[in-house]
């Protein structure tokens, strides 16, 4: 028996040694905290804003919520839709946490469900890209960045690795036409997947500066690519000399009159998780949508250049990337633009699990929808519902 125990002990030590060597080897390429997150957390969840550290974005000292004038007609219109027999049941079954309807700058309908209320922070996921775009617009306004700038003017490390990066512009990153390789979709627990790297890695700057690869001519075609936003984050940090959250707070969130602090989740080195980490209460998300509806003004205060809002949200000669309701979508600077048969196009920011800021200029309307899931409804379903409602109010 002693000899058998001795052999088992040696085998256990060998096994532990192999595991230790494997972990050490993995750590050389992937930090162990990152590996742990991929294995333990796997796919994203709505409550991830409480899982990651975050940088706070202060509320305005003098707040100015949109006026609330609840109108029962909103419920009546929504319940005319073939899939919405009872609005309360519909919102519950579609895993909605917040649903707001704004028209002419007034909140006409406001619903909170699933343990959320008007003060709850709503995770926006890829709606963050539209917020990130607004920060770029502020930097353009201030003369710190130009859309035509080569990204290597701010990120020379990329050109040192591959001179082709010098052909990528700031605009290419915003429009998802950078030519940088990105393989969407991940089957956990694969730690080398692009989605996992950009979501869980503790040092996003090192990921986008050292791991990115050019595979297509920049500007040639659209590919939704989550490496682009953190590259913009590093550019903004270097161009402004402050964090993205600090610059957003000073130049947009405070002037907007946001009534509650927002936040942006960060990696372990303090870079905002630009592609998905912005979170705020629904009323302030509606204020952000109203800012774009009003051409970059909040009341009598100019925040974003009108030209920036117009070029971000109106149709231009941009590659058509998807079909919606028999019409084409286009993607521009973080916004999805939805052409309409008559009048100006609608535009929206869309995040995973059905987060929306939807703006209808011809109907002077803004919709905000957040949720822990989609309830089986796709982007086309939700945006069709918003348009259906806007047309009939």
C-alpha cells in the first residue's frame, strides 16, 4: 500500500505540474484573469455593468428632465399592432426593463418592468457605439480629430507593425470599414475568439494595438467589427488628454442636463469598453436621442455641430448592408439609418438583447427600449413597432 500511495502521489504531482505549465504557457499569451472570465462568465448578460469596474459620468448640477405628459393614446396605438394585444403583457413577455415614448420633446409613455424603475441604470451594449460616435463629434468640433485623419497619426505602433494601417482613417473606424480582420461569434470556452478578447480582456489597448490584422483594403466594404470602437477609444484618450468618460461628462452629459449619473465600464487599465459598456437611466438615454433629433441642441444650447448630426444620421452614398421591411439599412458613425418612402430616414442605435434609441425625425419622436432579452423579437420587429407607433400618434 505505501508503494501504491507513493505512485499515486507522484502521478498527482506530475498532473499538477502539467497543469501549472499549461497555465504558465497560456498566461504568456492570455492573462489568467482573462482566461478565468471567459471560462466563468462565458456569454454576456444584461447585468454585466455590475460585473466590471466602471467610470462614473456625473449628473448635471442643474438638471432638466424632459417634461412628462402621459398620453393614454400611446397604449391604444401600440395595442392596435397585431402582435401587441395587451401592452403590459407584451412588455413583460419580451423581457423589457424600460420602454419610453417621446414626441415633441415630451414623454408620452413610460414603463419599467422586471425589477427596474426610472432611476435604474440600463445597460446599452452596442448603443454605446452611438455614444462613442458623439464623443468623436465633440473632438472634431474642438479641432482635436478629423474624420480624414489616418489612425496612425495617433497610433504609430500600428504602422510599425504594418504600413497598411496608415490607410485606415478615423471615419473608416466609425463606419465599420477599416479592413481589420474580425471573426464574430464565439463558442466558449475559446479564449482566442475576437468577441471574447474584446469583451473580457483586462488590457484592451494591448489587444487592439498588438493583435489586430489588416486583411482588406480600408474603406472598401462594411463589416461590423468590435475592434474599431476600442481603437477609437485609444485615439480619443490620446487626442483629448483625458478619459473618454471625462470628456463626455464635461462636453456633453453636463451640458445636456442629464438628471442622473451614468457610467462606462472599463478594463483593468482604465480604458472604456467602447463597444458595449455605456449605461444610463432610460430618461437620459431619451435625452440623448432628443439631442440628435434636435440637430445637436439641448434647449437653447448647442452641444454637437449640426453638420455632425446631419452627416451621422442622414442618407448618403454608403454601402447598403441589410434589408429591413423591404427597405435598405445603412450604417453610419454608430447609427443604423432606416430609409422611409416619404420624408427623412429614421435612425437608431441598437444593442444586444434589444437595447434601442430610435429616432423618427418626420414624426418628431424618440423611442427607448431596454431589456434583459428580446423576447423573440428581432431588430426588424422592434423598429417596425416604433415606426408603426410614430406614424399613428
